[in-house]
C-alpha cells in the first residue's frame, strides 16, 4: 500500500503543472466574475443610495442625508419628479408646501406629502415614507410643546423671555427632527450567517472554485485502468486501500492549491481589503488558518467528486457531469446569489444538499458562528460519498472479473 501511495503522489505532482495551467484559466474566469459581483455588492465604501425627488424647498430635507450614504435627495420640479418616478429613476418624491418652516413656527399644520408608485418601490421607498411620516408626526408634537411652553411662561409672568425660549425650543426640535442620525440608526445584520455581501461572495467564489476544481484534475481522477486495479487486488492491495491511496493523492494536490490561494488572498487583503469587512486585518496566516478550519468541507467535496468520477468513468462524460453539477448545485446553494432570492421550498431543499451544507459550513466558519451540528452534517456526507465510491469500484472490479 505504501508503494502504491508513493506512486499515486508521484503521478499527482507530475501532472500538477498541467493542473495548475487549467486552474489559472479557471481562476481568471472566476476573478472576472468576482470583480463584477463585488462591484455591485454593499462594500463599506459603496453603499447603495435611495434616490428621492424633492419638489419645493429642498434645503429642509438635505440634512437628513447629510453624509450622502443612504438617501440622495434631488431638487426637481413637479413635472420632472412625476416623469422620473414613472421611469423608476427615483424611489419617490416629497412635495414640500410653500413656506413650510414658517407654517411650523406660526402653528399652521401644512404637512409635506410623499408620493410613490402603487407597487411600493421596495424597502428603500418605504423607509423614506416612514421618515417623512416621522417628520410630520413630530411637527404636531413640537407644536404642542411650543404652545405649552408659551402658556406656562405667560401664566408665571415670564413674558419677557417667552419668544427667546420659544425660538430656542424651536431650533432644538428642528435639529432633532432633521438630523438623520437621530431619526434612525443603521444596524448591519449581514446577508446570510452575519456576512456582508462582499464577504458572502468571497466565500461563495472560493466554494464554487472547489466545486469545479475536479475538472482540472481529470487526468488524475479519470480513466482508471480496471485491469491494474484487479491485478493490485489479486496481489493483496484491497479495493479500499487503492481508493485511500488515490484519494490521498488528490487531496494533497487540492490542499496545496488551496493553501496557495490562501497565501495570495492573505497577501492581497493585507494590502487592500476592497472595502470587505471580513477581510479587514486578514494576513497570510489567518487565510491559511481559514483553509485548515474548512478541511471537513474540503474532504467532503473531494470525496463527492471522486464518487462522480467512479459513477461516470468516461473522460468526456465525467467532465461534462462535473461541470453541470458544479454550476447547478452551486447556483441552487447560493454561490451566485444569496439563497433568499429563491422560493422558500428551494431554500429548504438546498439547505439539505451536500453543497448547501458545505457552503453553510464555510460561511459560518468565516463569521465564527459554526456549530457542532454543521460538522456532523458534513461528516455524514463525507462518509456516505466514500462508501458509495467503494461500492461502485468494488462492483466494477467484480463485474470485470466475471
């Protein structure tokens, strides 16, 4: 067995330059996908804006989005606002009545109006509608407070300070009302498993690379000579021993490649994290540590790929099946889009698939929310794939002998 393992390792690393060449081509394609996806993600320096038109005195709403990160107010006429809303270039628009501030000061309740499409326009539009509602409600309450102050001071013969105190209270109310940071608070919960969109796609792209990695290793995994397997079996090297040696050689080149990727990822992240929260402070050692932590998933995926090569021994058929399954299972499991985009039934099914279990394990490892049950699910699938591979190889050898 030791000699066979040595031969398999020698074969694996002899083929490694060709494997790396195919891998570089694959990584180039994935890198292009990565750039496209991350450019649309919610990175730290690329917050998505909600665009709201303002008809009337726009200055009174600009302070709500003073940092420009969350809400972008655009001054426009009523006709422009209606056209842009119809063309869905804005999420909605606020109609500010003339002399709105003066009306508040003199006690006239002439509220601003928020106009949006019947479809609602999404969460962002509803958020702004809620903010406008907060402002309108606070106008009524502040009026009550101002008039109450005026009555109290007049009752206590403080007429000389009434207008001075009312002005001070008015400005305090306005500062509170029109300061965005005191109207609502942004709390980042993450896309899935507490990951930001950027972190989610980093894990998703790495996982998808692992799924298609076996295509690069076709020369190593495919085209097994069953005559050699029969001869080895007759000389005391059992089927399970052969599979262990072949698998360890495949696992070795897989780990070498992933550790190389970790080295590159850690080096690049140390220079520029691209606004991705999960890559902040990442070094080469932490990236390598992540690969070590997801070793159970690596074992499960490589065993699954080895099983597929046993089930479909032909070169063309095995490559085609590996590609279709990698894309299909990766898509359903959420590698390309977060799984909440899919119907609930599909989400439930994906969560029980081996790729869904493995992807979840990697996400939770990144966000440090991993539980023992995740390790258990991955281990069960790994044992199952190894067992199926053994049964298929055993039957093929026995069938040829007959």
